[in-house]
C-alpha cells in the first residue's frame, strides 16, 4: 500500500467515488496553534474541580488511603502512561492533518467507524451539558452575590453560558487557544493563593493526615492510577483532533513533552490541592472546602468564577470538538452548524437531572459503560497504525466511498467488544485490562483470520 504522509492533501472531488464531506474533515492545511498555546490548552483542561475532587477522594473520613509519596508515585505513573498514549495516538493526526473520526476508518471501516465515533461523541455531549450546568449554577451564585440576591435564575445563567460557549466554538481553535491560555493563567494564580494558605495555616494537620499516614500499595493504589487514566481516556483517544491543529515541524519527542509538561503541572498541582483541602477540612467537596479555608467575604464570587472558567475551559477542549466532528461526518453539516447542534444537544441532555444526588448511581454506571470501550478502541488504533501498517497509510483511501476502507471491519468490532467485556471483570483495573485484551484480540484476529481474502492485506470487508 502506498504512503501519502508527506503531503496528505485530499481534494473533495479528487476521484469519482470520493465521499462528499465538509471541509473541516479534510486534512488540515492551516495549523494555528503554537507549542506554547498547545501547552496552555492542556493546562486549562487539567485545572478543574473534577480533578481536584479526584485528589480529595484519596482522603476518606479525614484519613488518606495513600500517603504523599504513594500519591505522587501513582500520579507520576498515570501521567507517564497518559503522555505516552497521547504521543503515540497523536502522530497520525499530526502527520496527516486528519481528525479522529477519519482515523477510525483505518481500523473499523467507513461504516464500522460510525459506532466507535459515537462512543466518543455521545459521552462528550453529556459532559458538555453537565459541565455547563455546573458552570451555570456558579454563574448564578455570582449574579446573586453581586445583586444582593435580586437576580436568581439558574436556567437563564445556564442558557447564557451555553450560548457563550457556542459563539466561542464557532471560531474553532483560534478561540480555544485564547480561552485556554486565559483560563490557565487565572486559575493557576488562584490555586497558588490557596496553596500558600494551606501551607501556612494548615501545615500540621495536612502533615499528620497525609504525609505521616501509612497508606497502601494494594488495589486502591492501582485503582487510583486507573481513575487518573480514565479522566484522560476519552481525550487521548481523539488526540488527532488536537494535534492536527498544532504547527508543523515538531518532533515526536518534543510533542511528547507538550503533553507531559502541562499535564504534570496542571493535574499534579490540582490533585495535590484537592488532597490538601480534604486533609485540612475533612470535606471532600472542593467548593465547600474552599469556603472554609479562605475566610473572605468575596469567597463566593471567587470560587464561583473559578468554577465557571474551569467549566468553559474543559468544554472547549474535551467536549465540543469531538462531537462536532462526529455530527459533521454523519449529517454532512458544515462545521459551524455542527457546533450549534452540539450545543443544542448539550442543552437537551437534562444536566439538571444528572447533577442530582439521586442520579449519581446512574451517572456512574454510564461512565463505567462507555469508559470500558475507550481502552480497547485506542489500542486497536495503535495496533493498526504501528504494527499492521508500519505507519504507512494512503490517506486518500480514507475518503473514498467504495475504497479499501469501505464497509465494516468485523475484527475491530469483535476486539472492541472483547476488550470491553474483559474490562467489566475487574472494574477498578478496567481501563488497562480493556487496552491489553482489545489490542491483543485485534492483532490475533487480523493476523490469523480470513487468511485467503483481501482482509488479510489490511482492507475492509463489505
């Protein structure tokens, strides 16, 4: 099979059987994001309350399940794995400029990729709405504080925030890089202030409950690593959606650092503050813990602003771009129209129901189900690109309706289901189990099934 990586330009009408798709899904020509902006993007994605809550979860009833050394060892392992998967899976998108939904065709086929793309797109829309409702609630708290309680309408604030995010998203990565840079700087400065207070006023209690605790190297240690990975599993699955926007000429090793450095800074710092807050206050909810630690009449406005900025930062990176590409591909919409539809779907995802305590079990089950598929999918993509194809792919073929990637690759679907099923056998280690089982299953199926057919050569069955 020929390669087409050096100049992967695909014209929409280059061949008679080429699929008619929106320009946003063609190989990217303009690369607007600099390495510095790219780092800020991942810092902005990492500094949010969800990651802080993950740190707080290590402290149960005021006692840490992991001590400070175990926490940082687990975090270092997780960040190393995350950065490795990012660097490996971003390479195809970076070289060719194509998005994740098109990359999937290489393993799943044109029709088969619909299923795997929805497994990334639907959860992102749900979380888009969820994060927006949290942000809208915080925005309402700001309005109440500034107006003395005369303005109090969460729904209006939610809709207003959602409209703002839709407008920003219409400008694509040109807007994302500026939003993420601003969010990174503002939030990190706020967290440094909180960190200084924790060190000066709560040093003894934090030392007692986190530093001197015995901790465990058992299942909770490895489960924490898996949860850590789970927070990024969906994002590095669609790494090509981001790397295709990064300026060309950056080596693989340097791009790896563009993931490792900001994730270490943001995730590590936010995680640490989450543990320190919970150790100091005995409160696992970071918002309530902030109010205890920072005795300031403007705390409500400050914390609420942190939540709003964090929600927008996370959505702009993780929850808007992937489903927009999915909608563009499936409906043949233009990119900007798909952005609007994505925002409207998030409005209709009933996030006000998902945030209720009574919905916690259902939401956790939803996360568990879709997360089980993410590990197998990323391992299938990596096996296909690095082992089976030796990084040689004819990009033009991915865009042909009746080309070698048409139809469905049953091996990919079987391997995905096998990996997901295995992940449910030990939920705490589900992600890594799914990666191993899914990848090995796919390799064996592709190597030893349909030996006498074109499928053996890496093409796809109808």
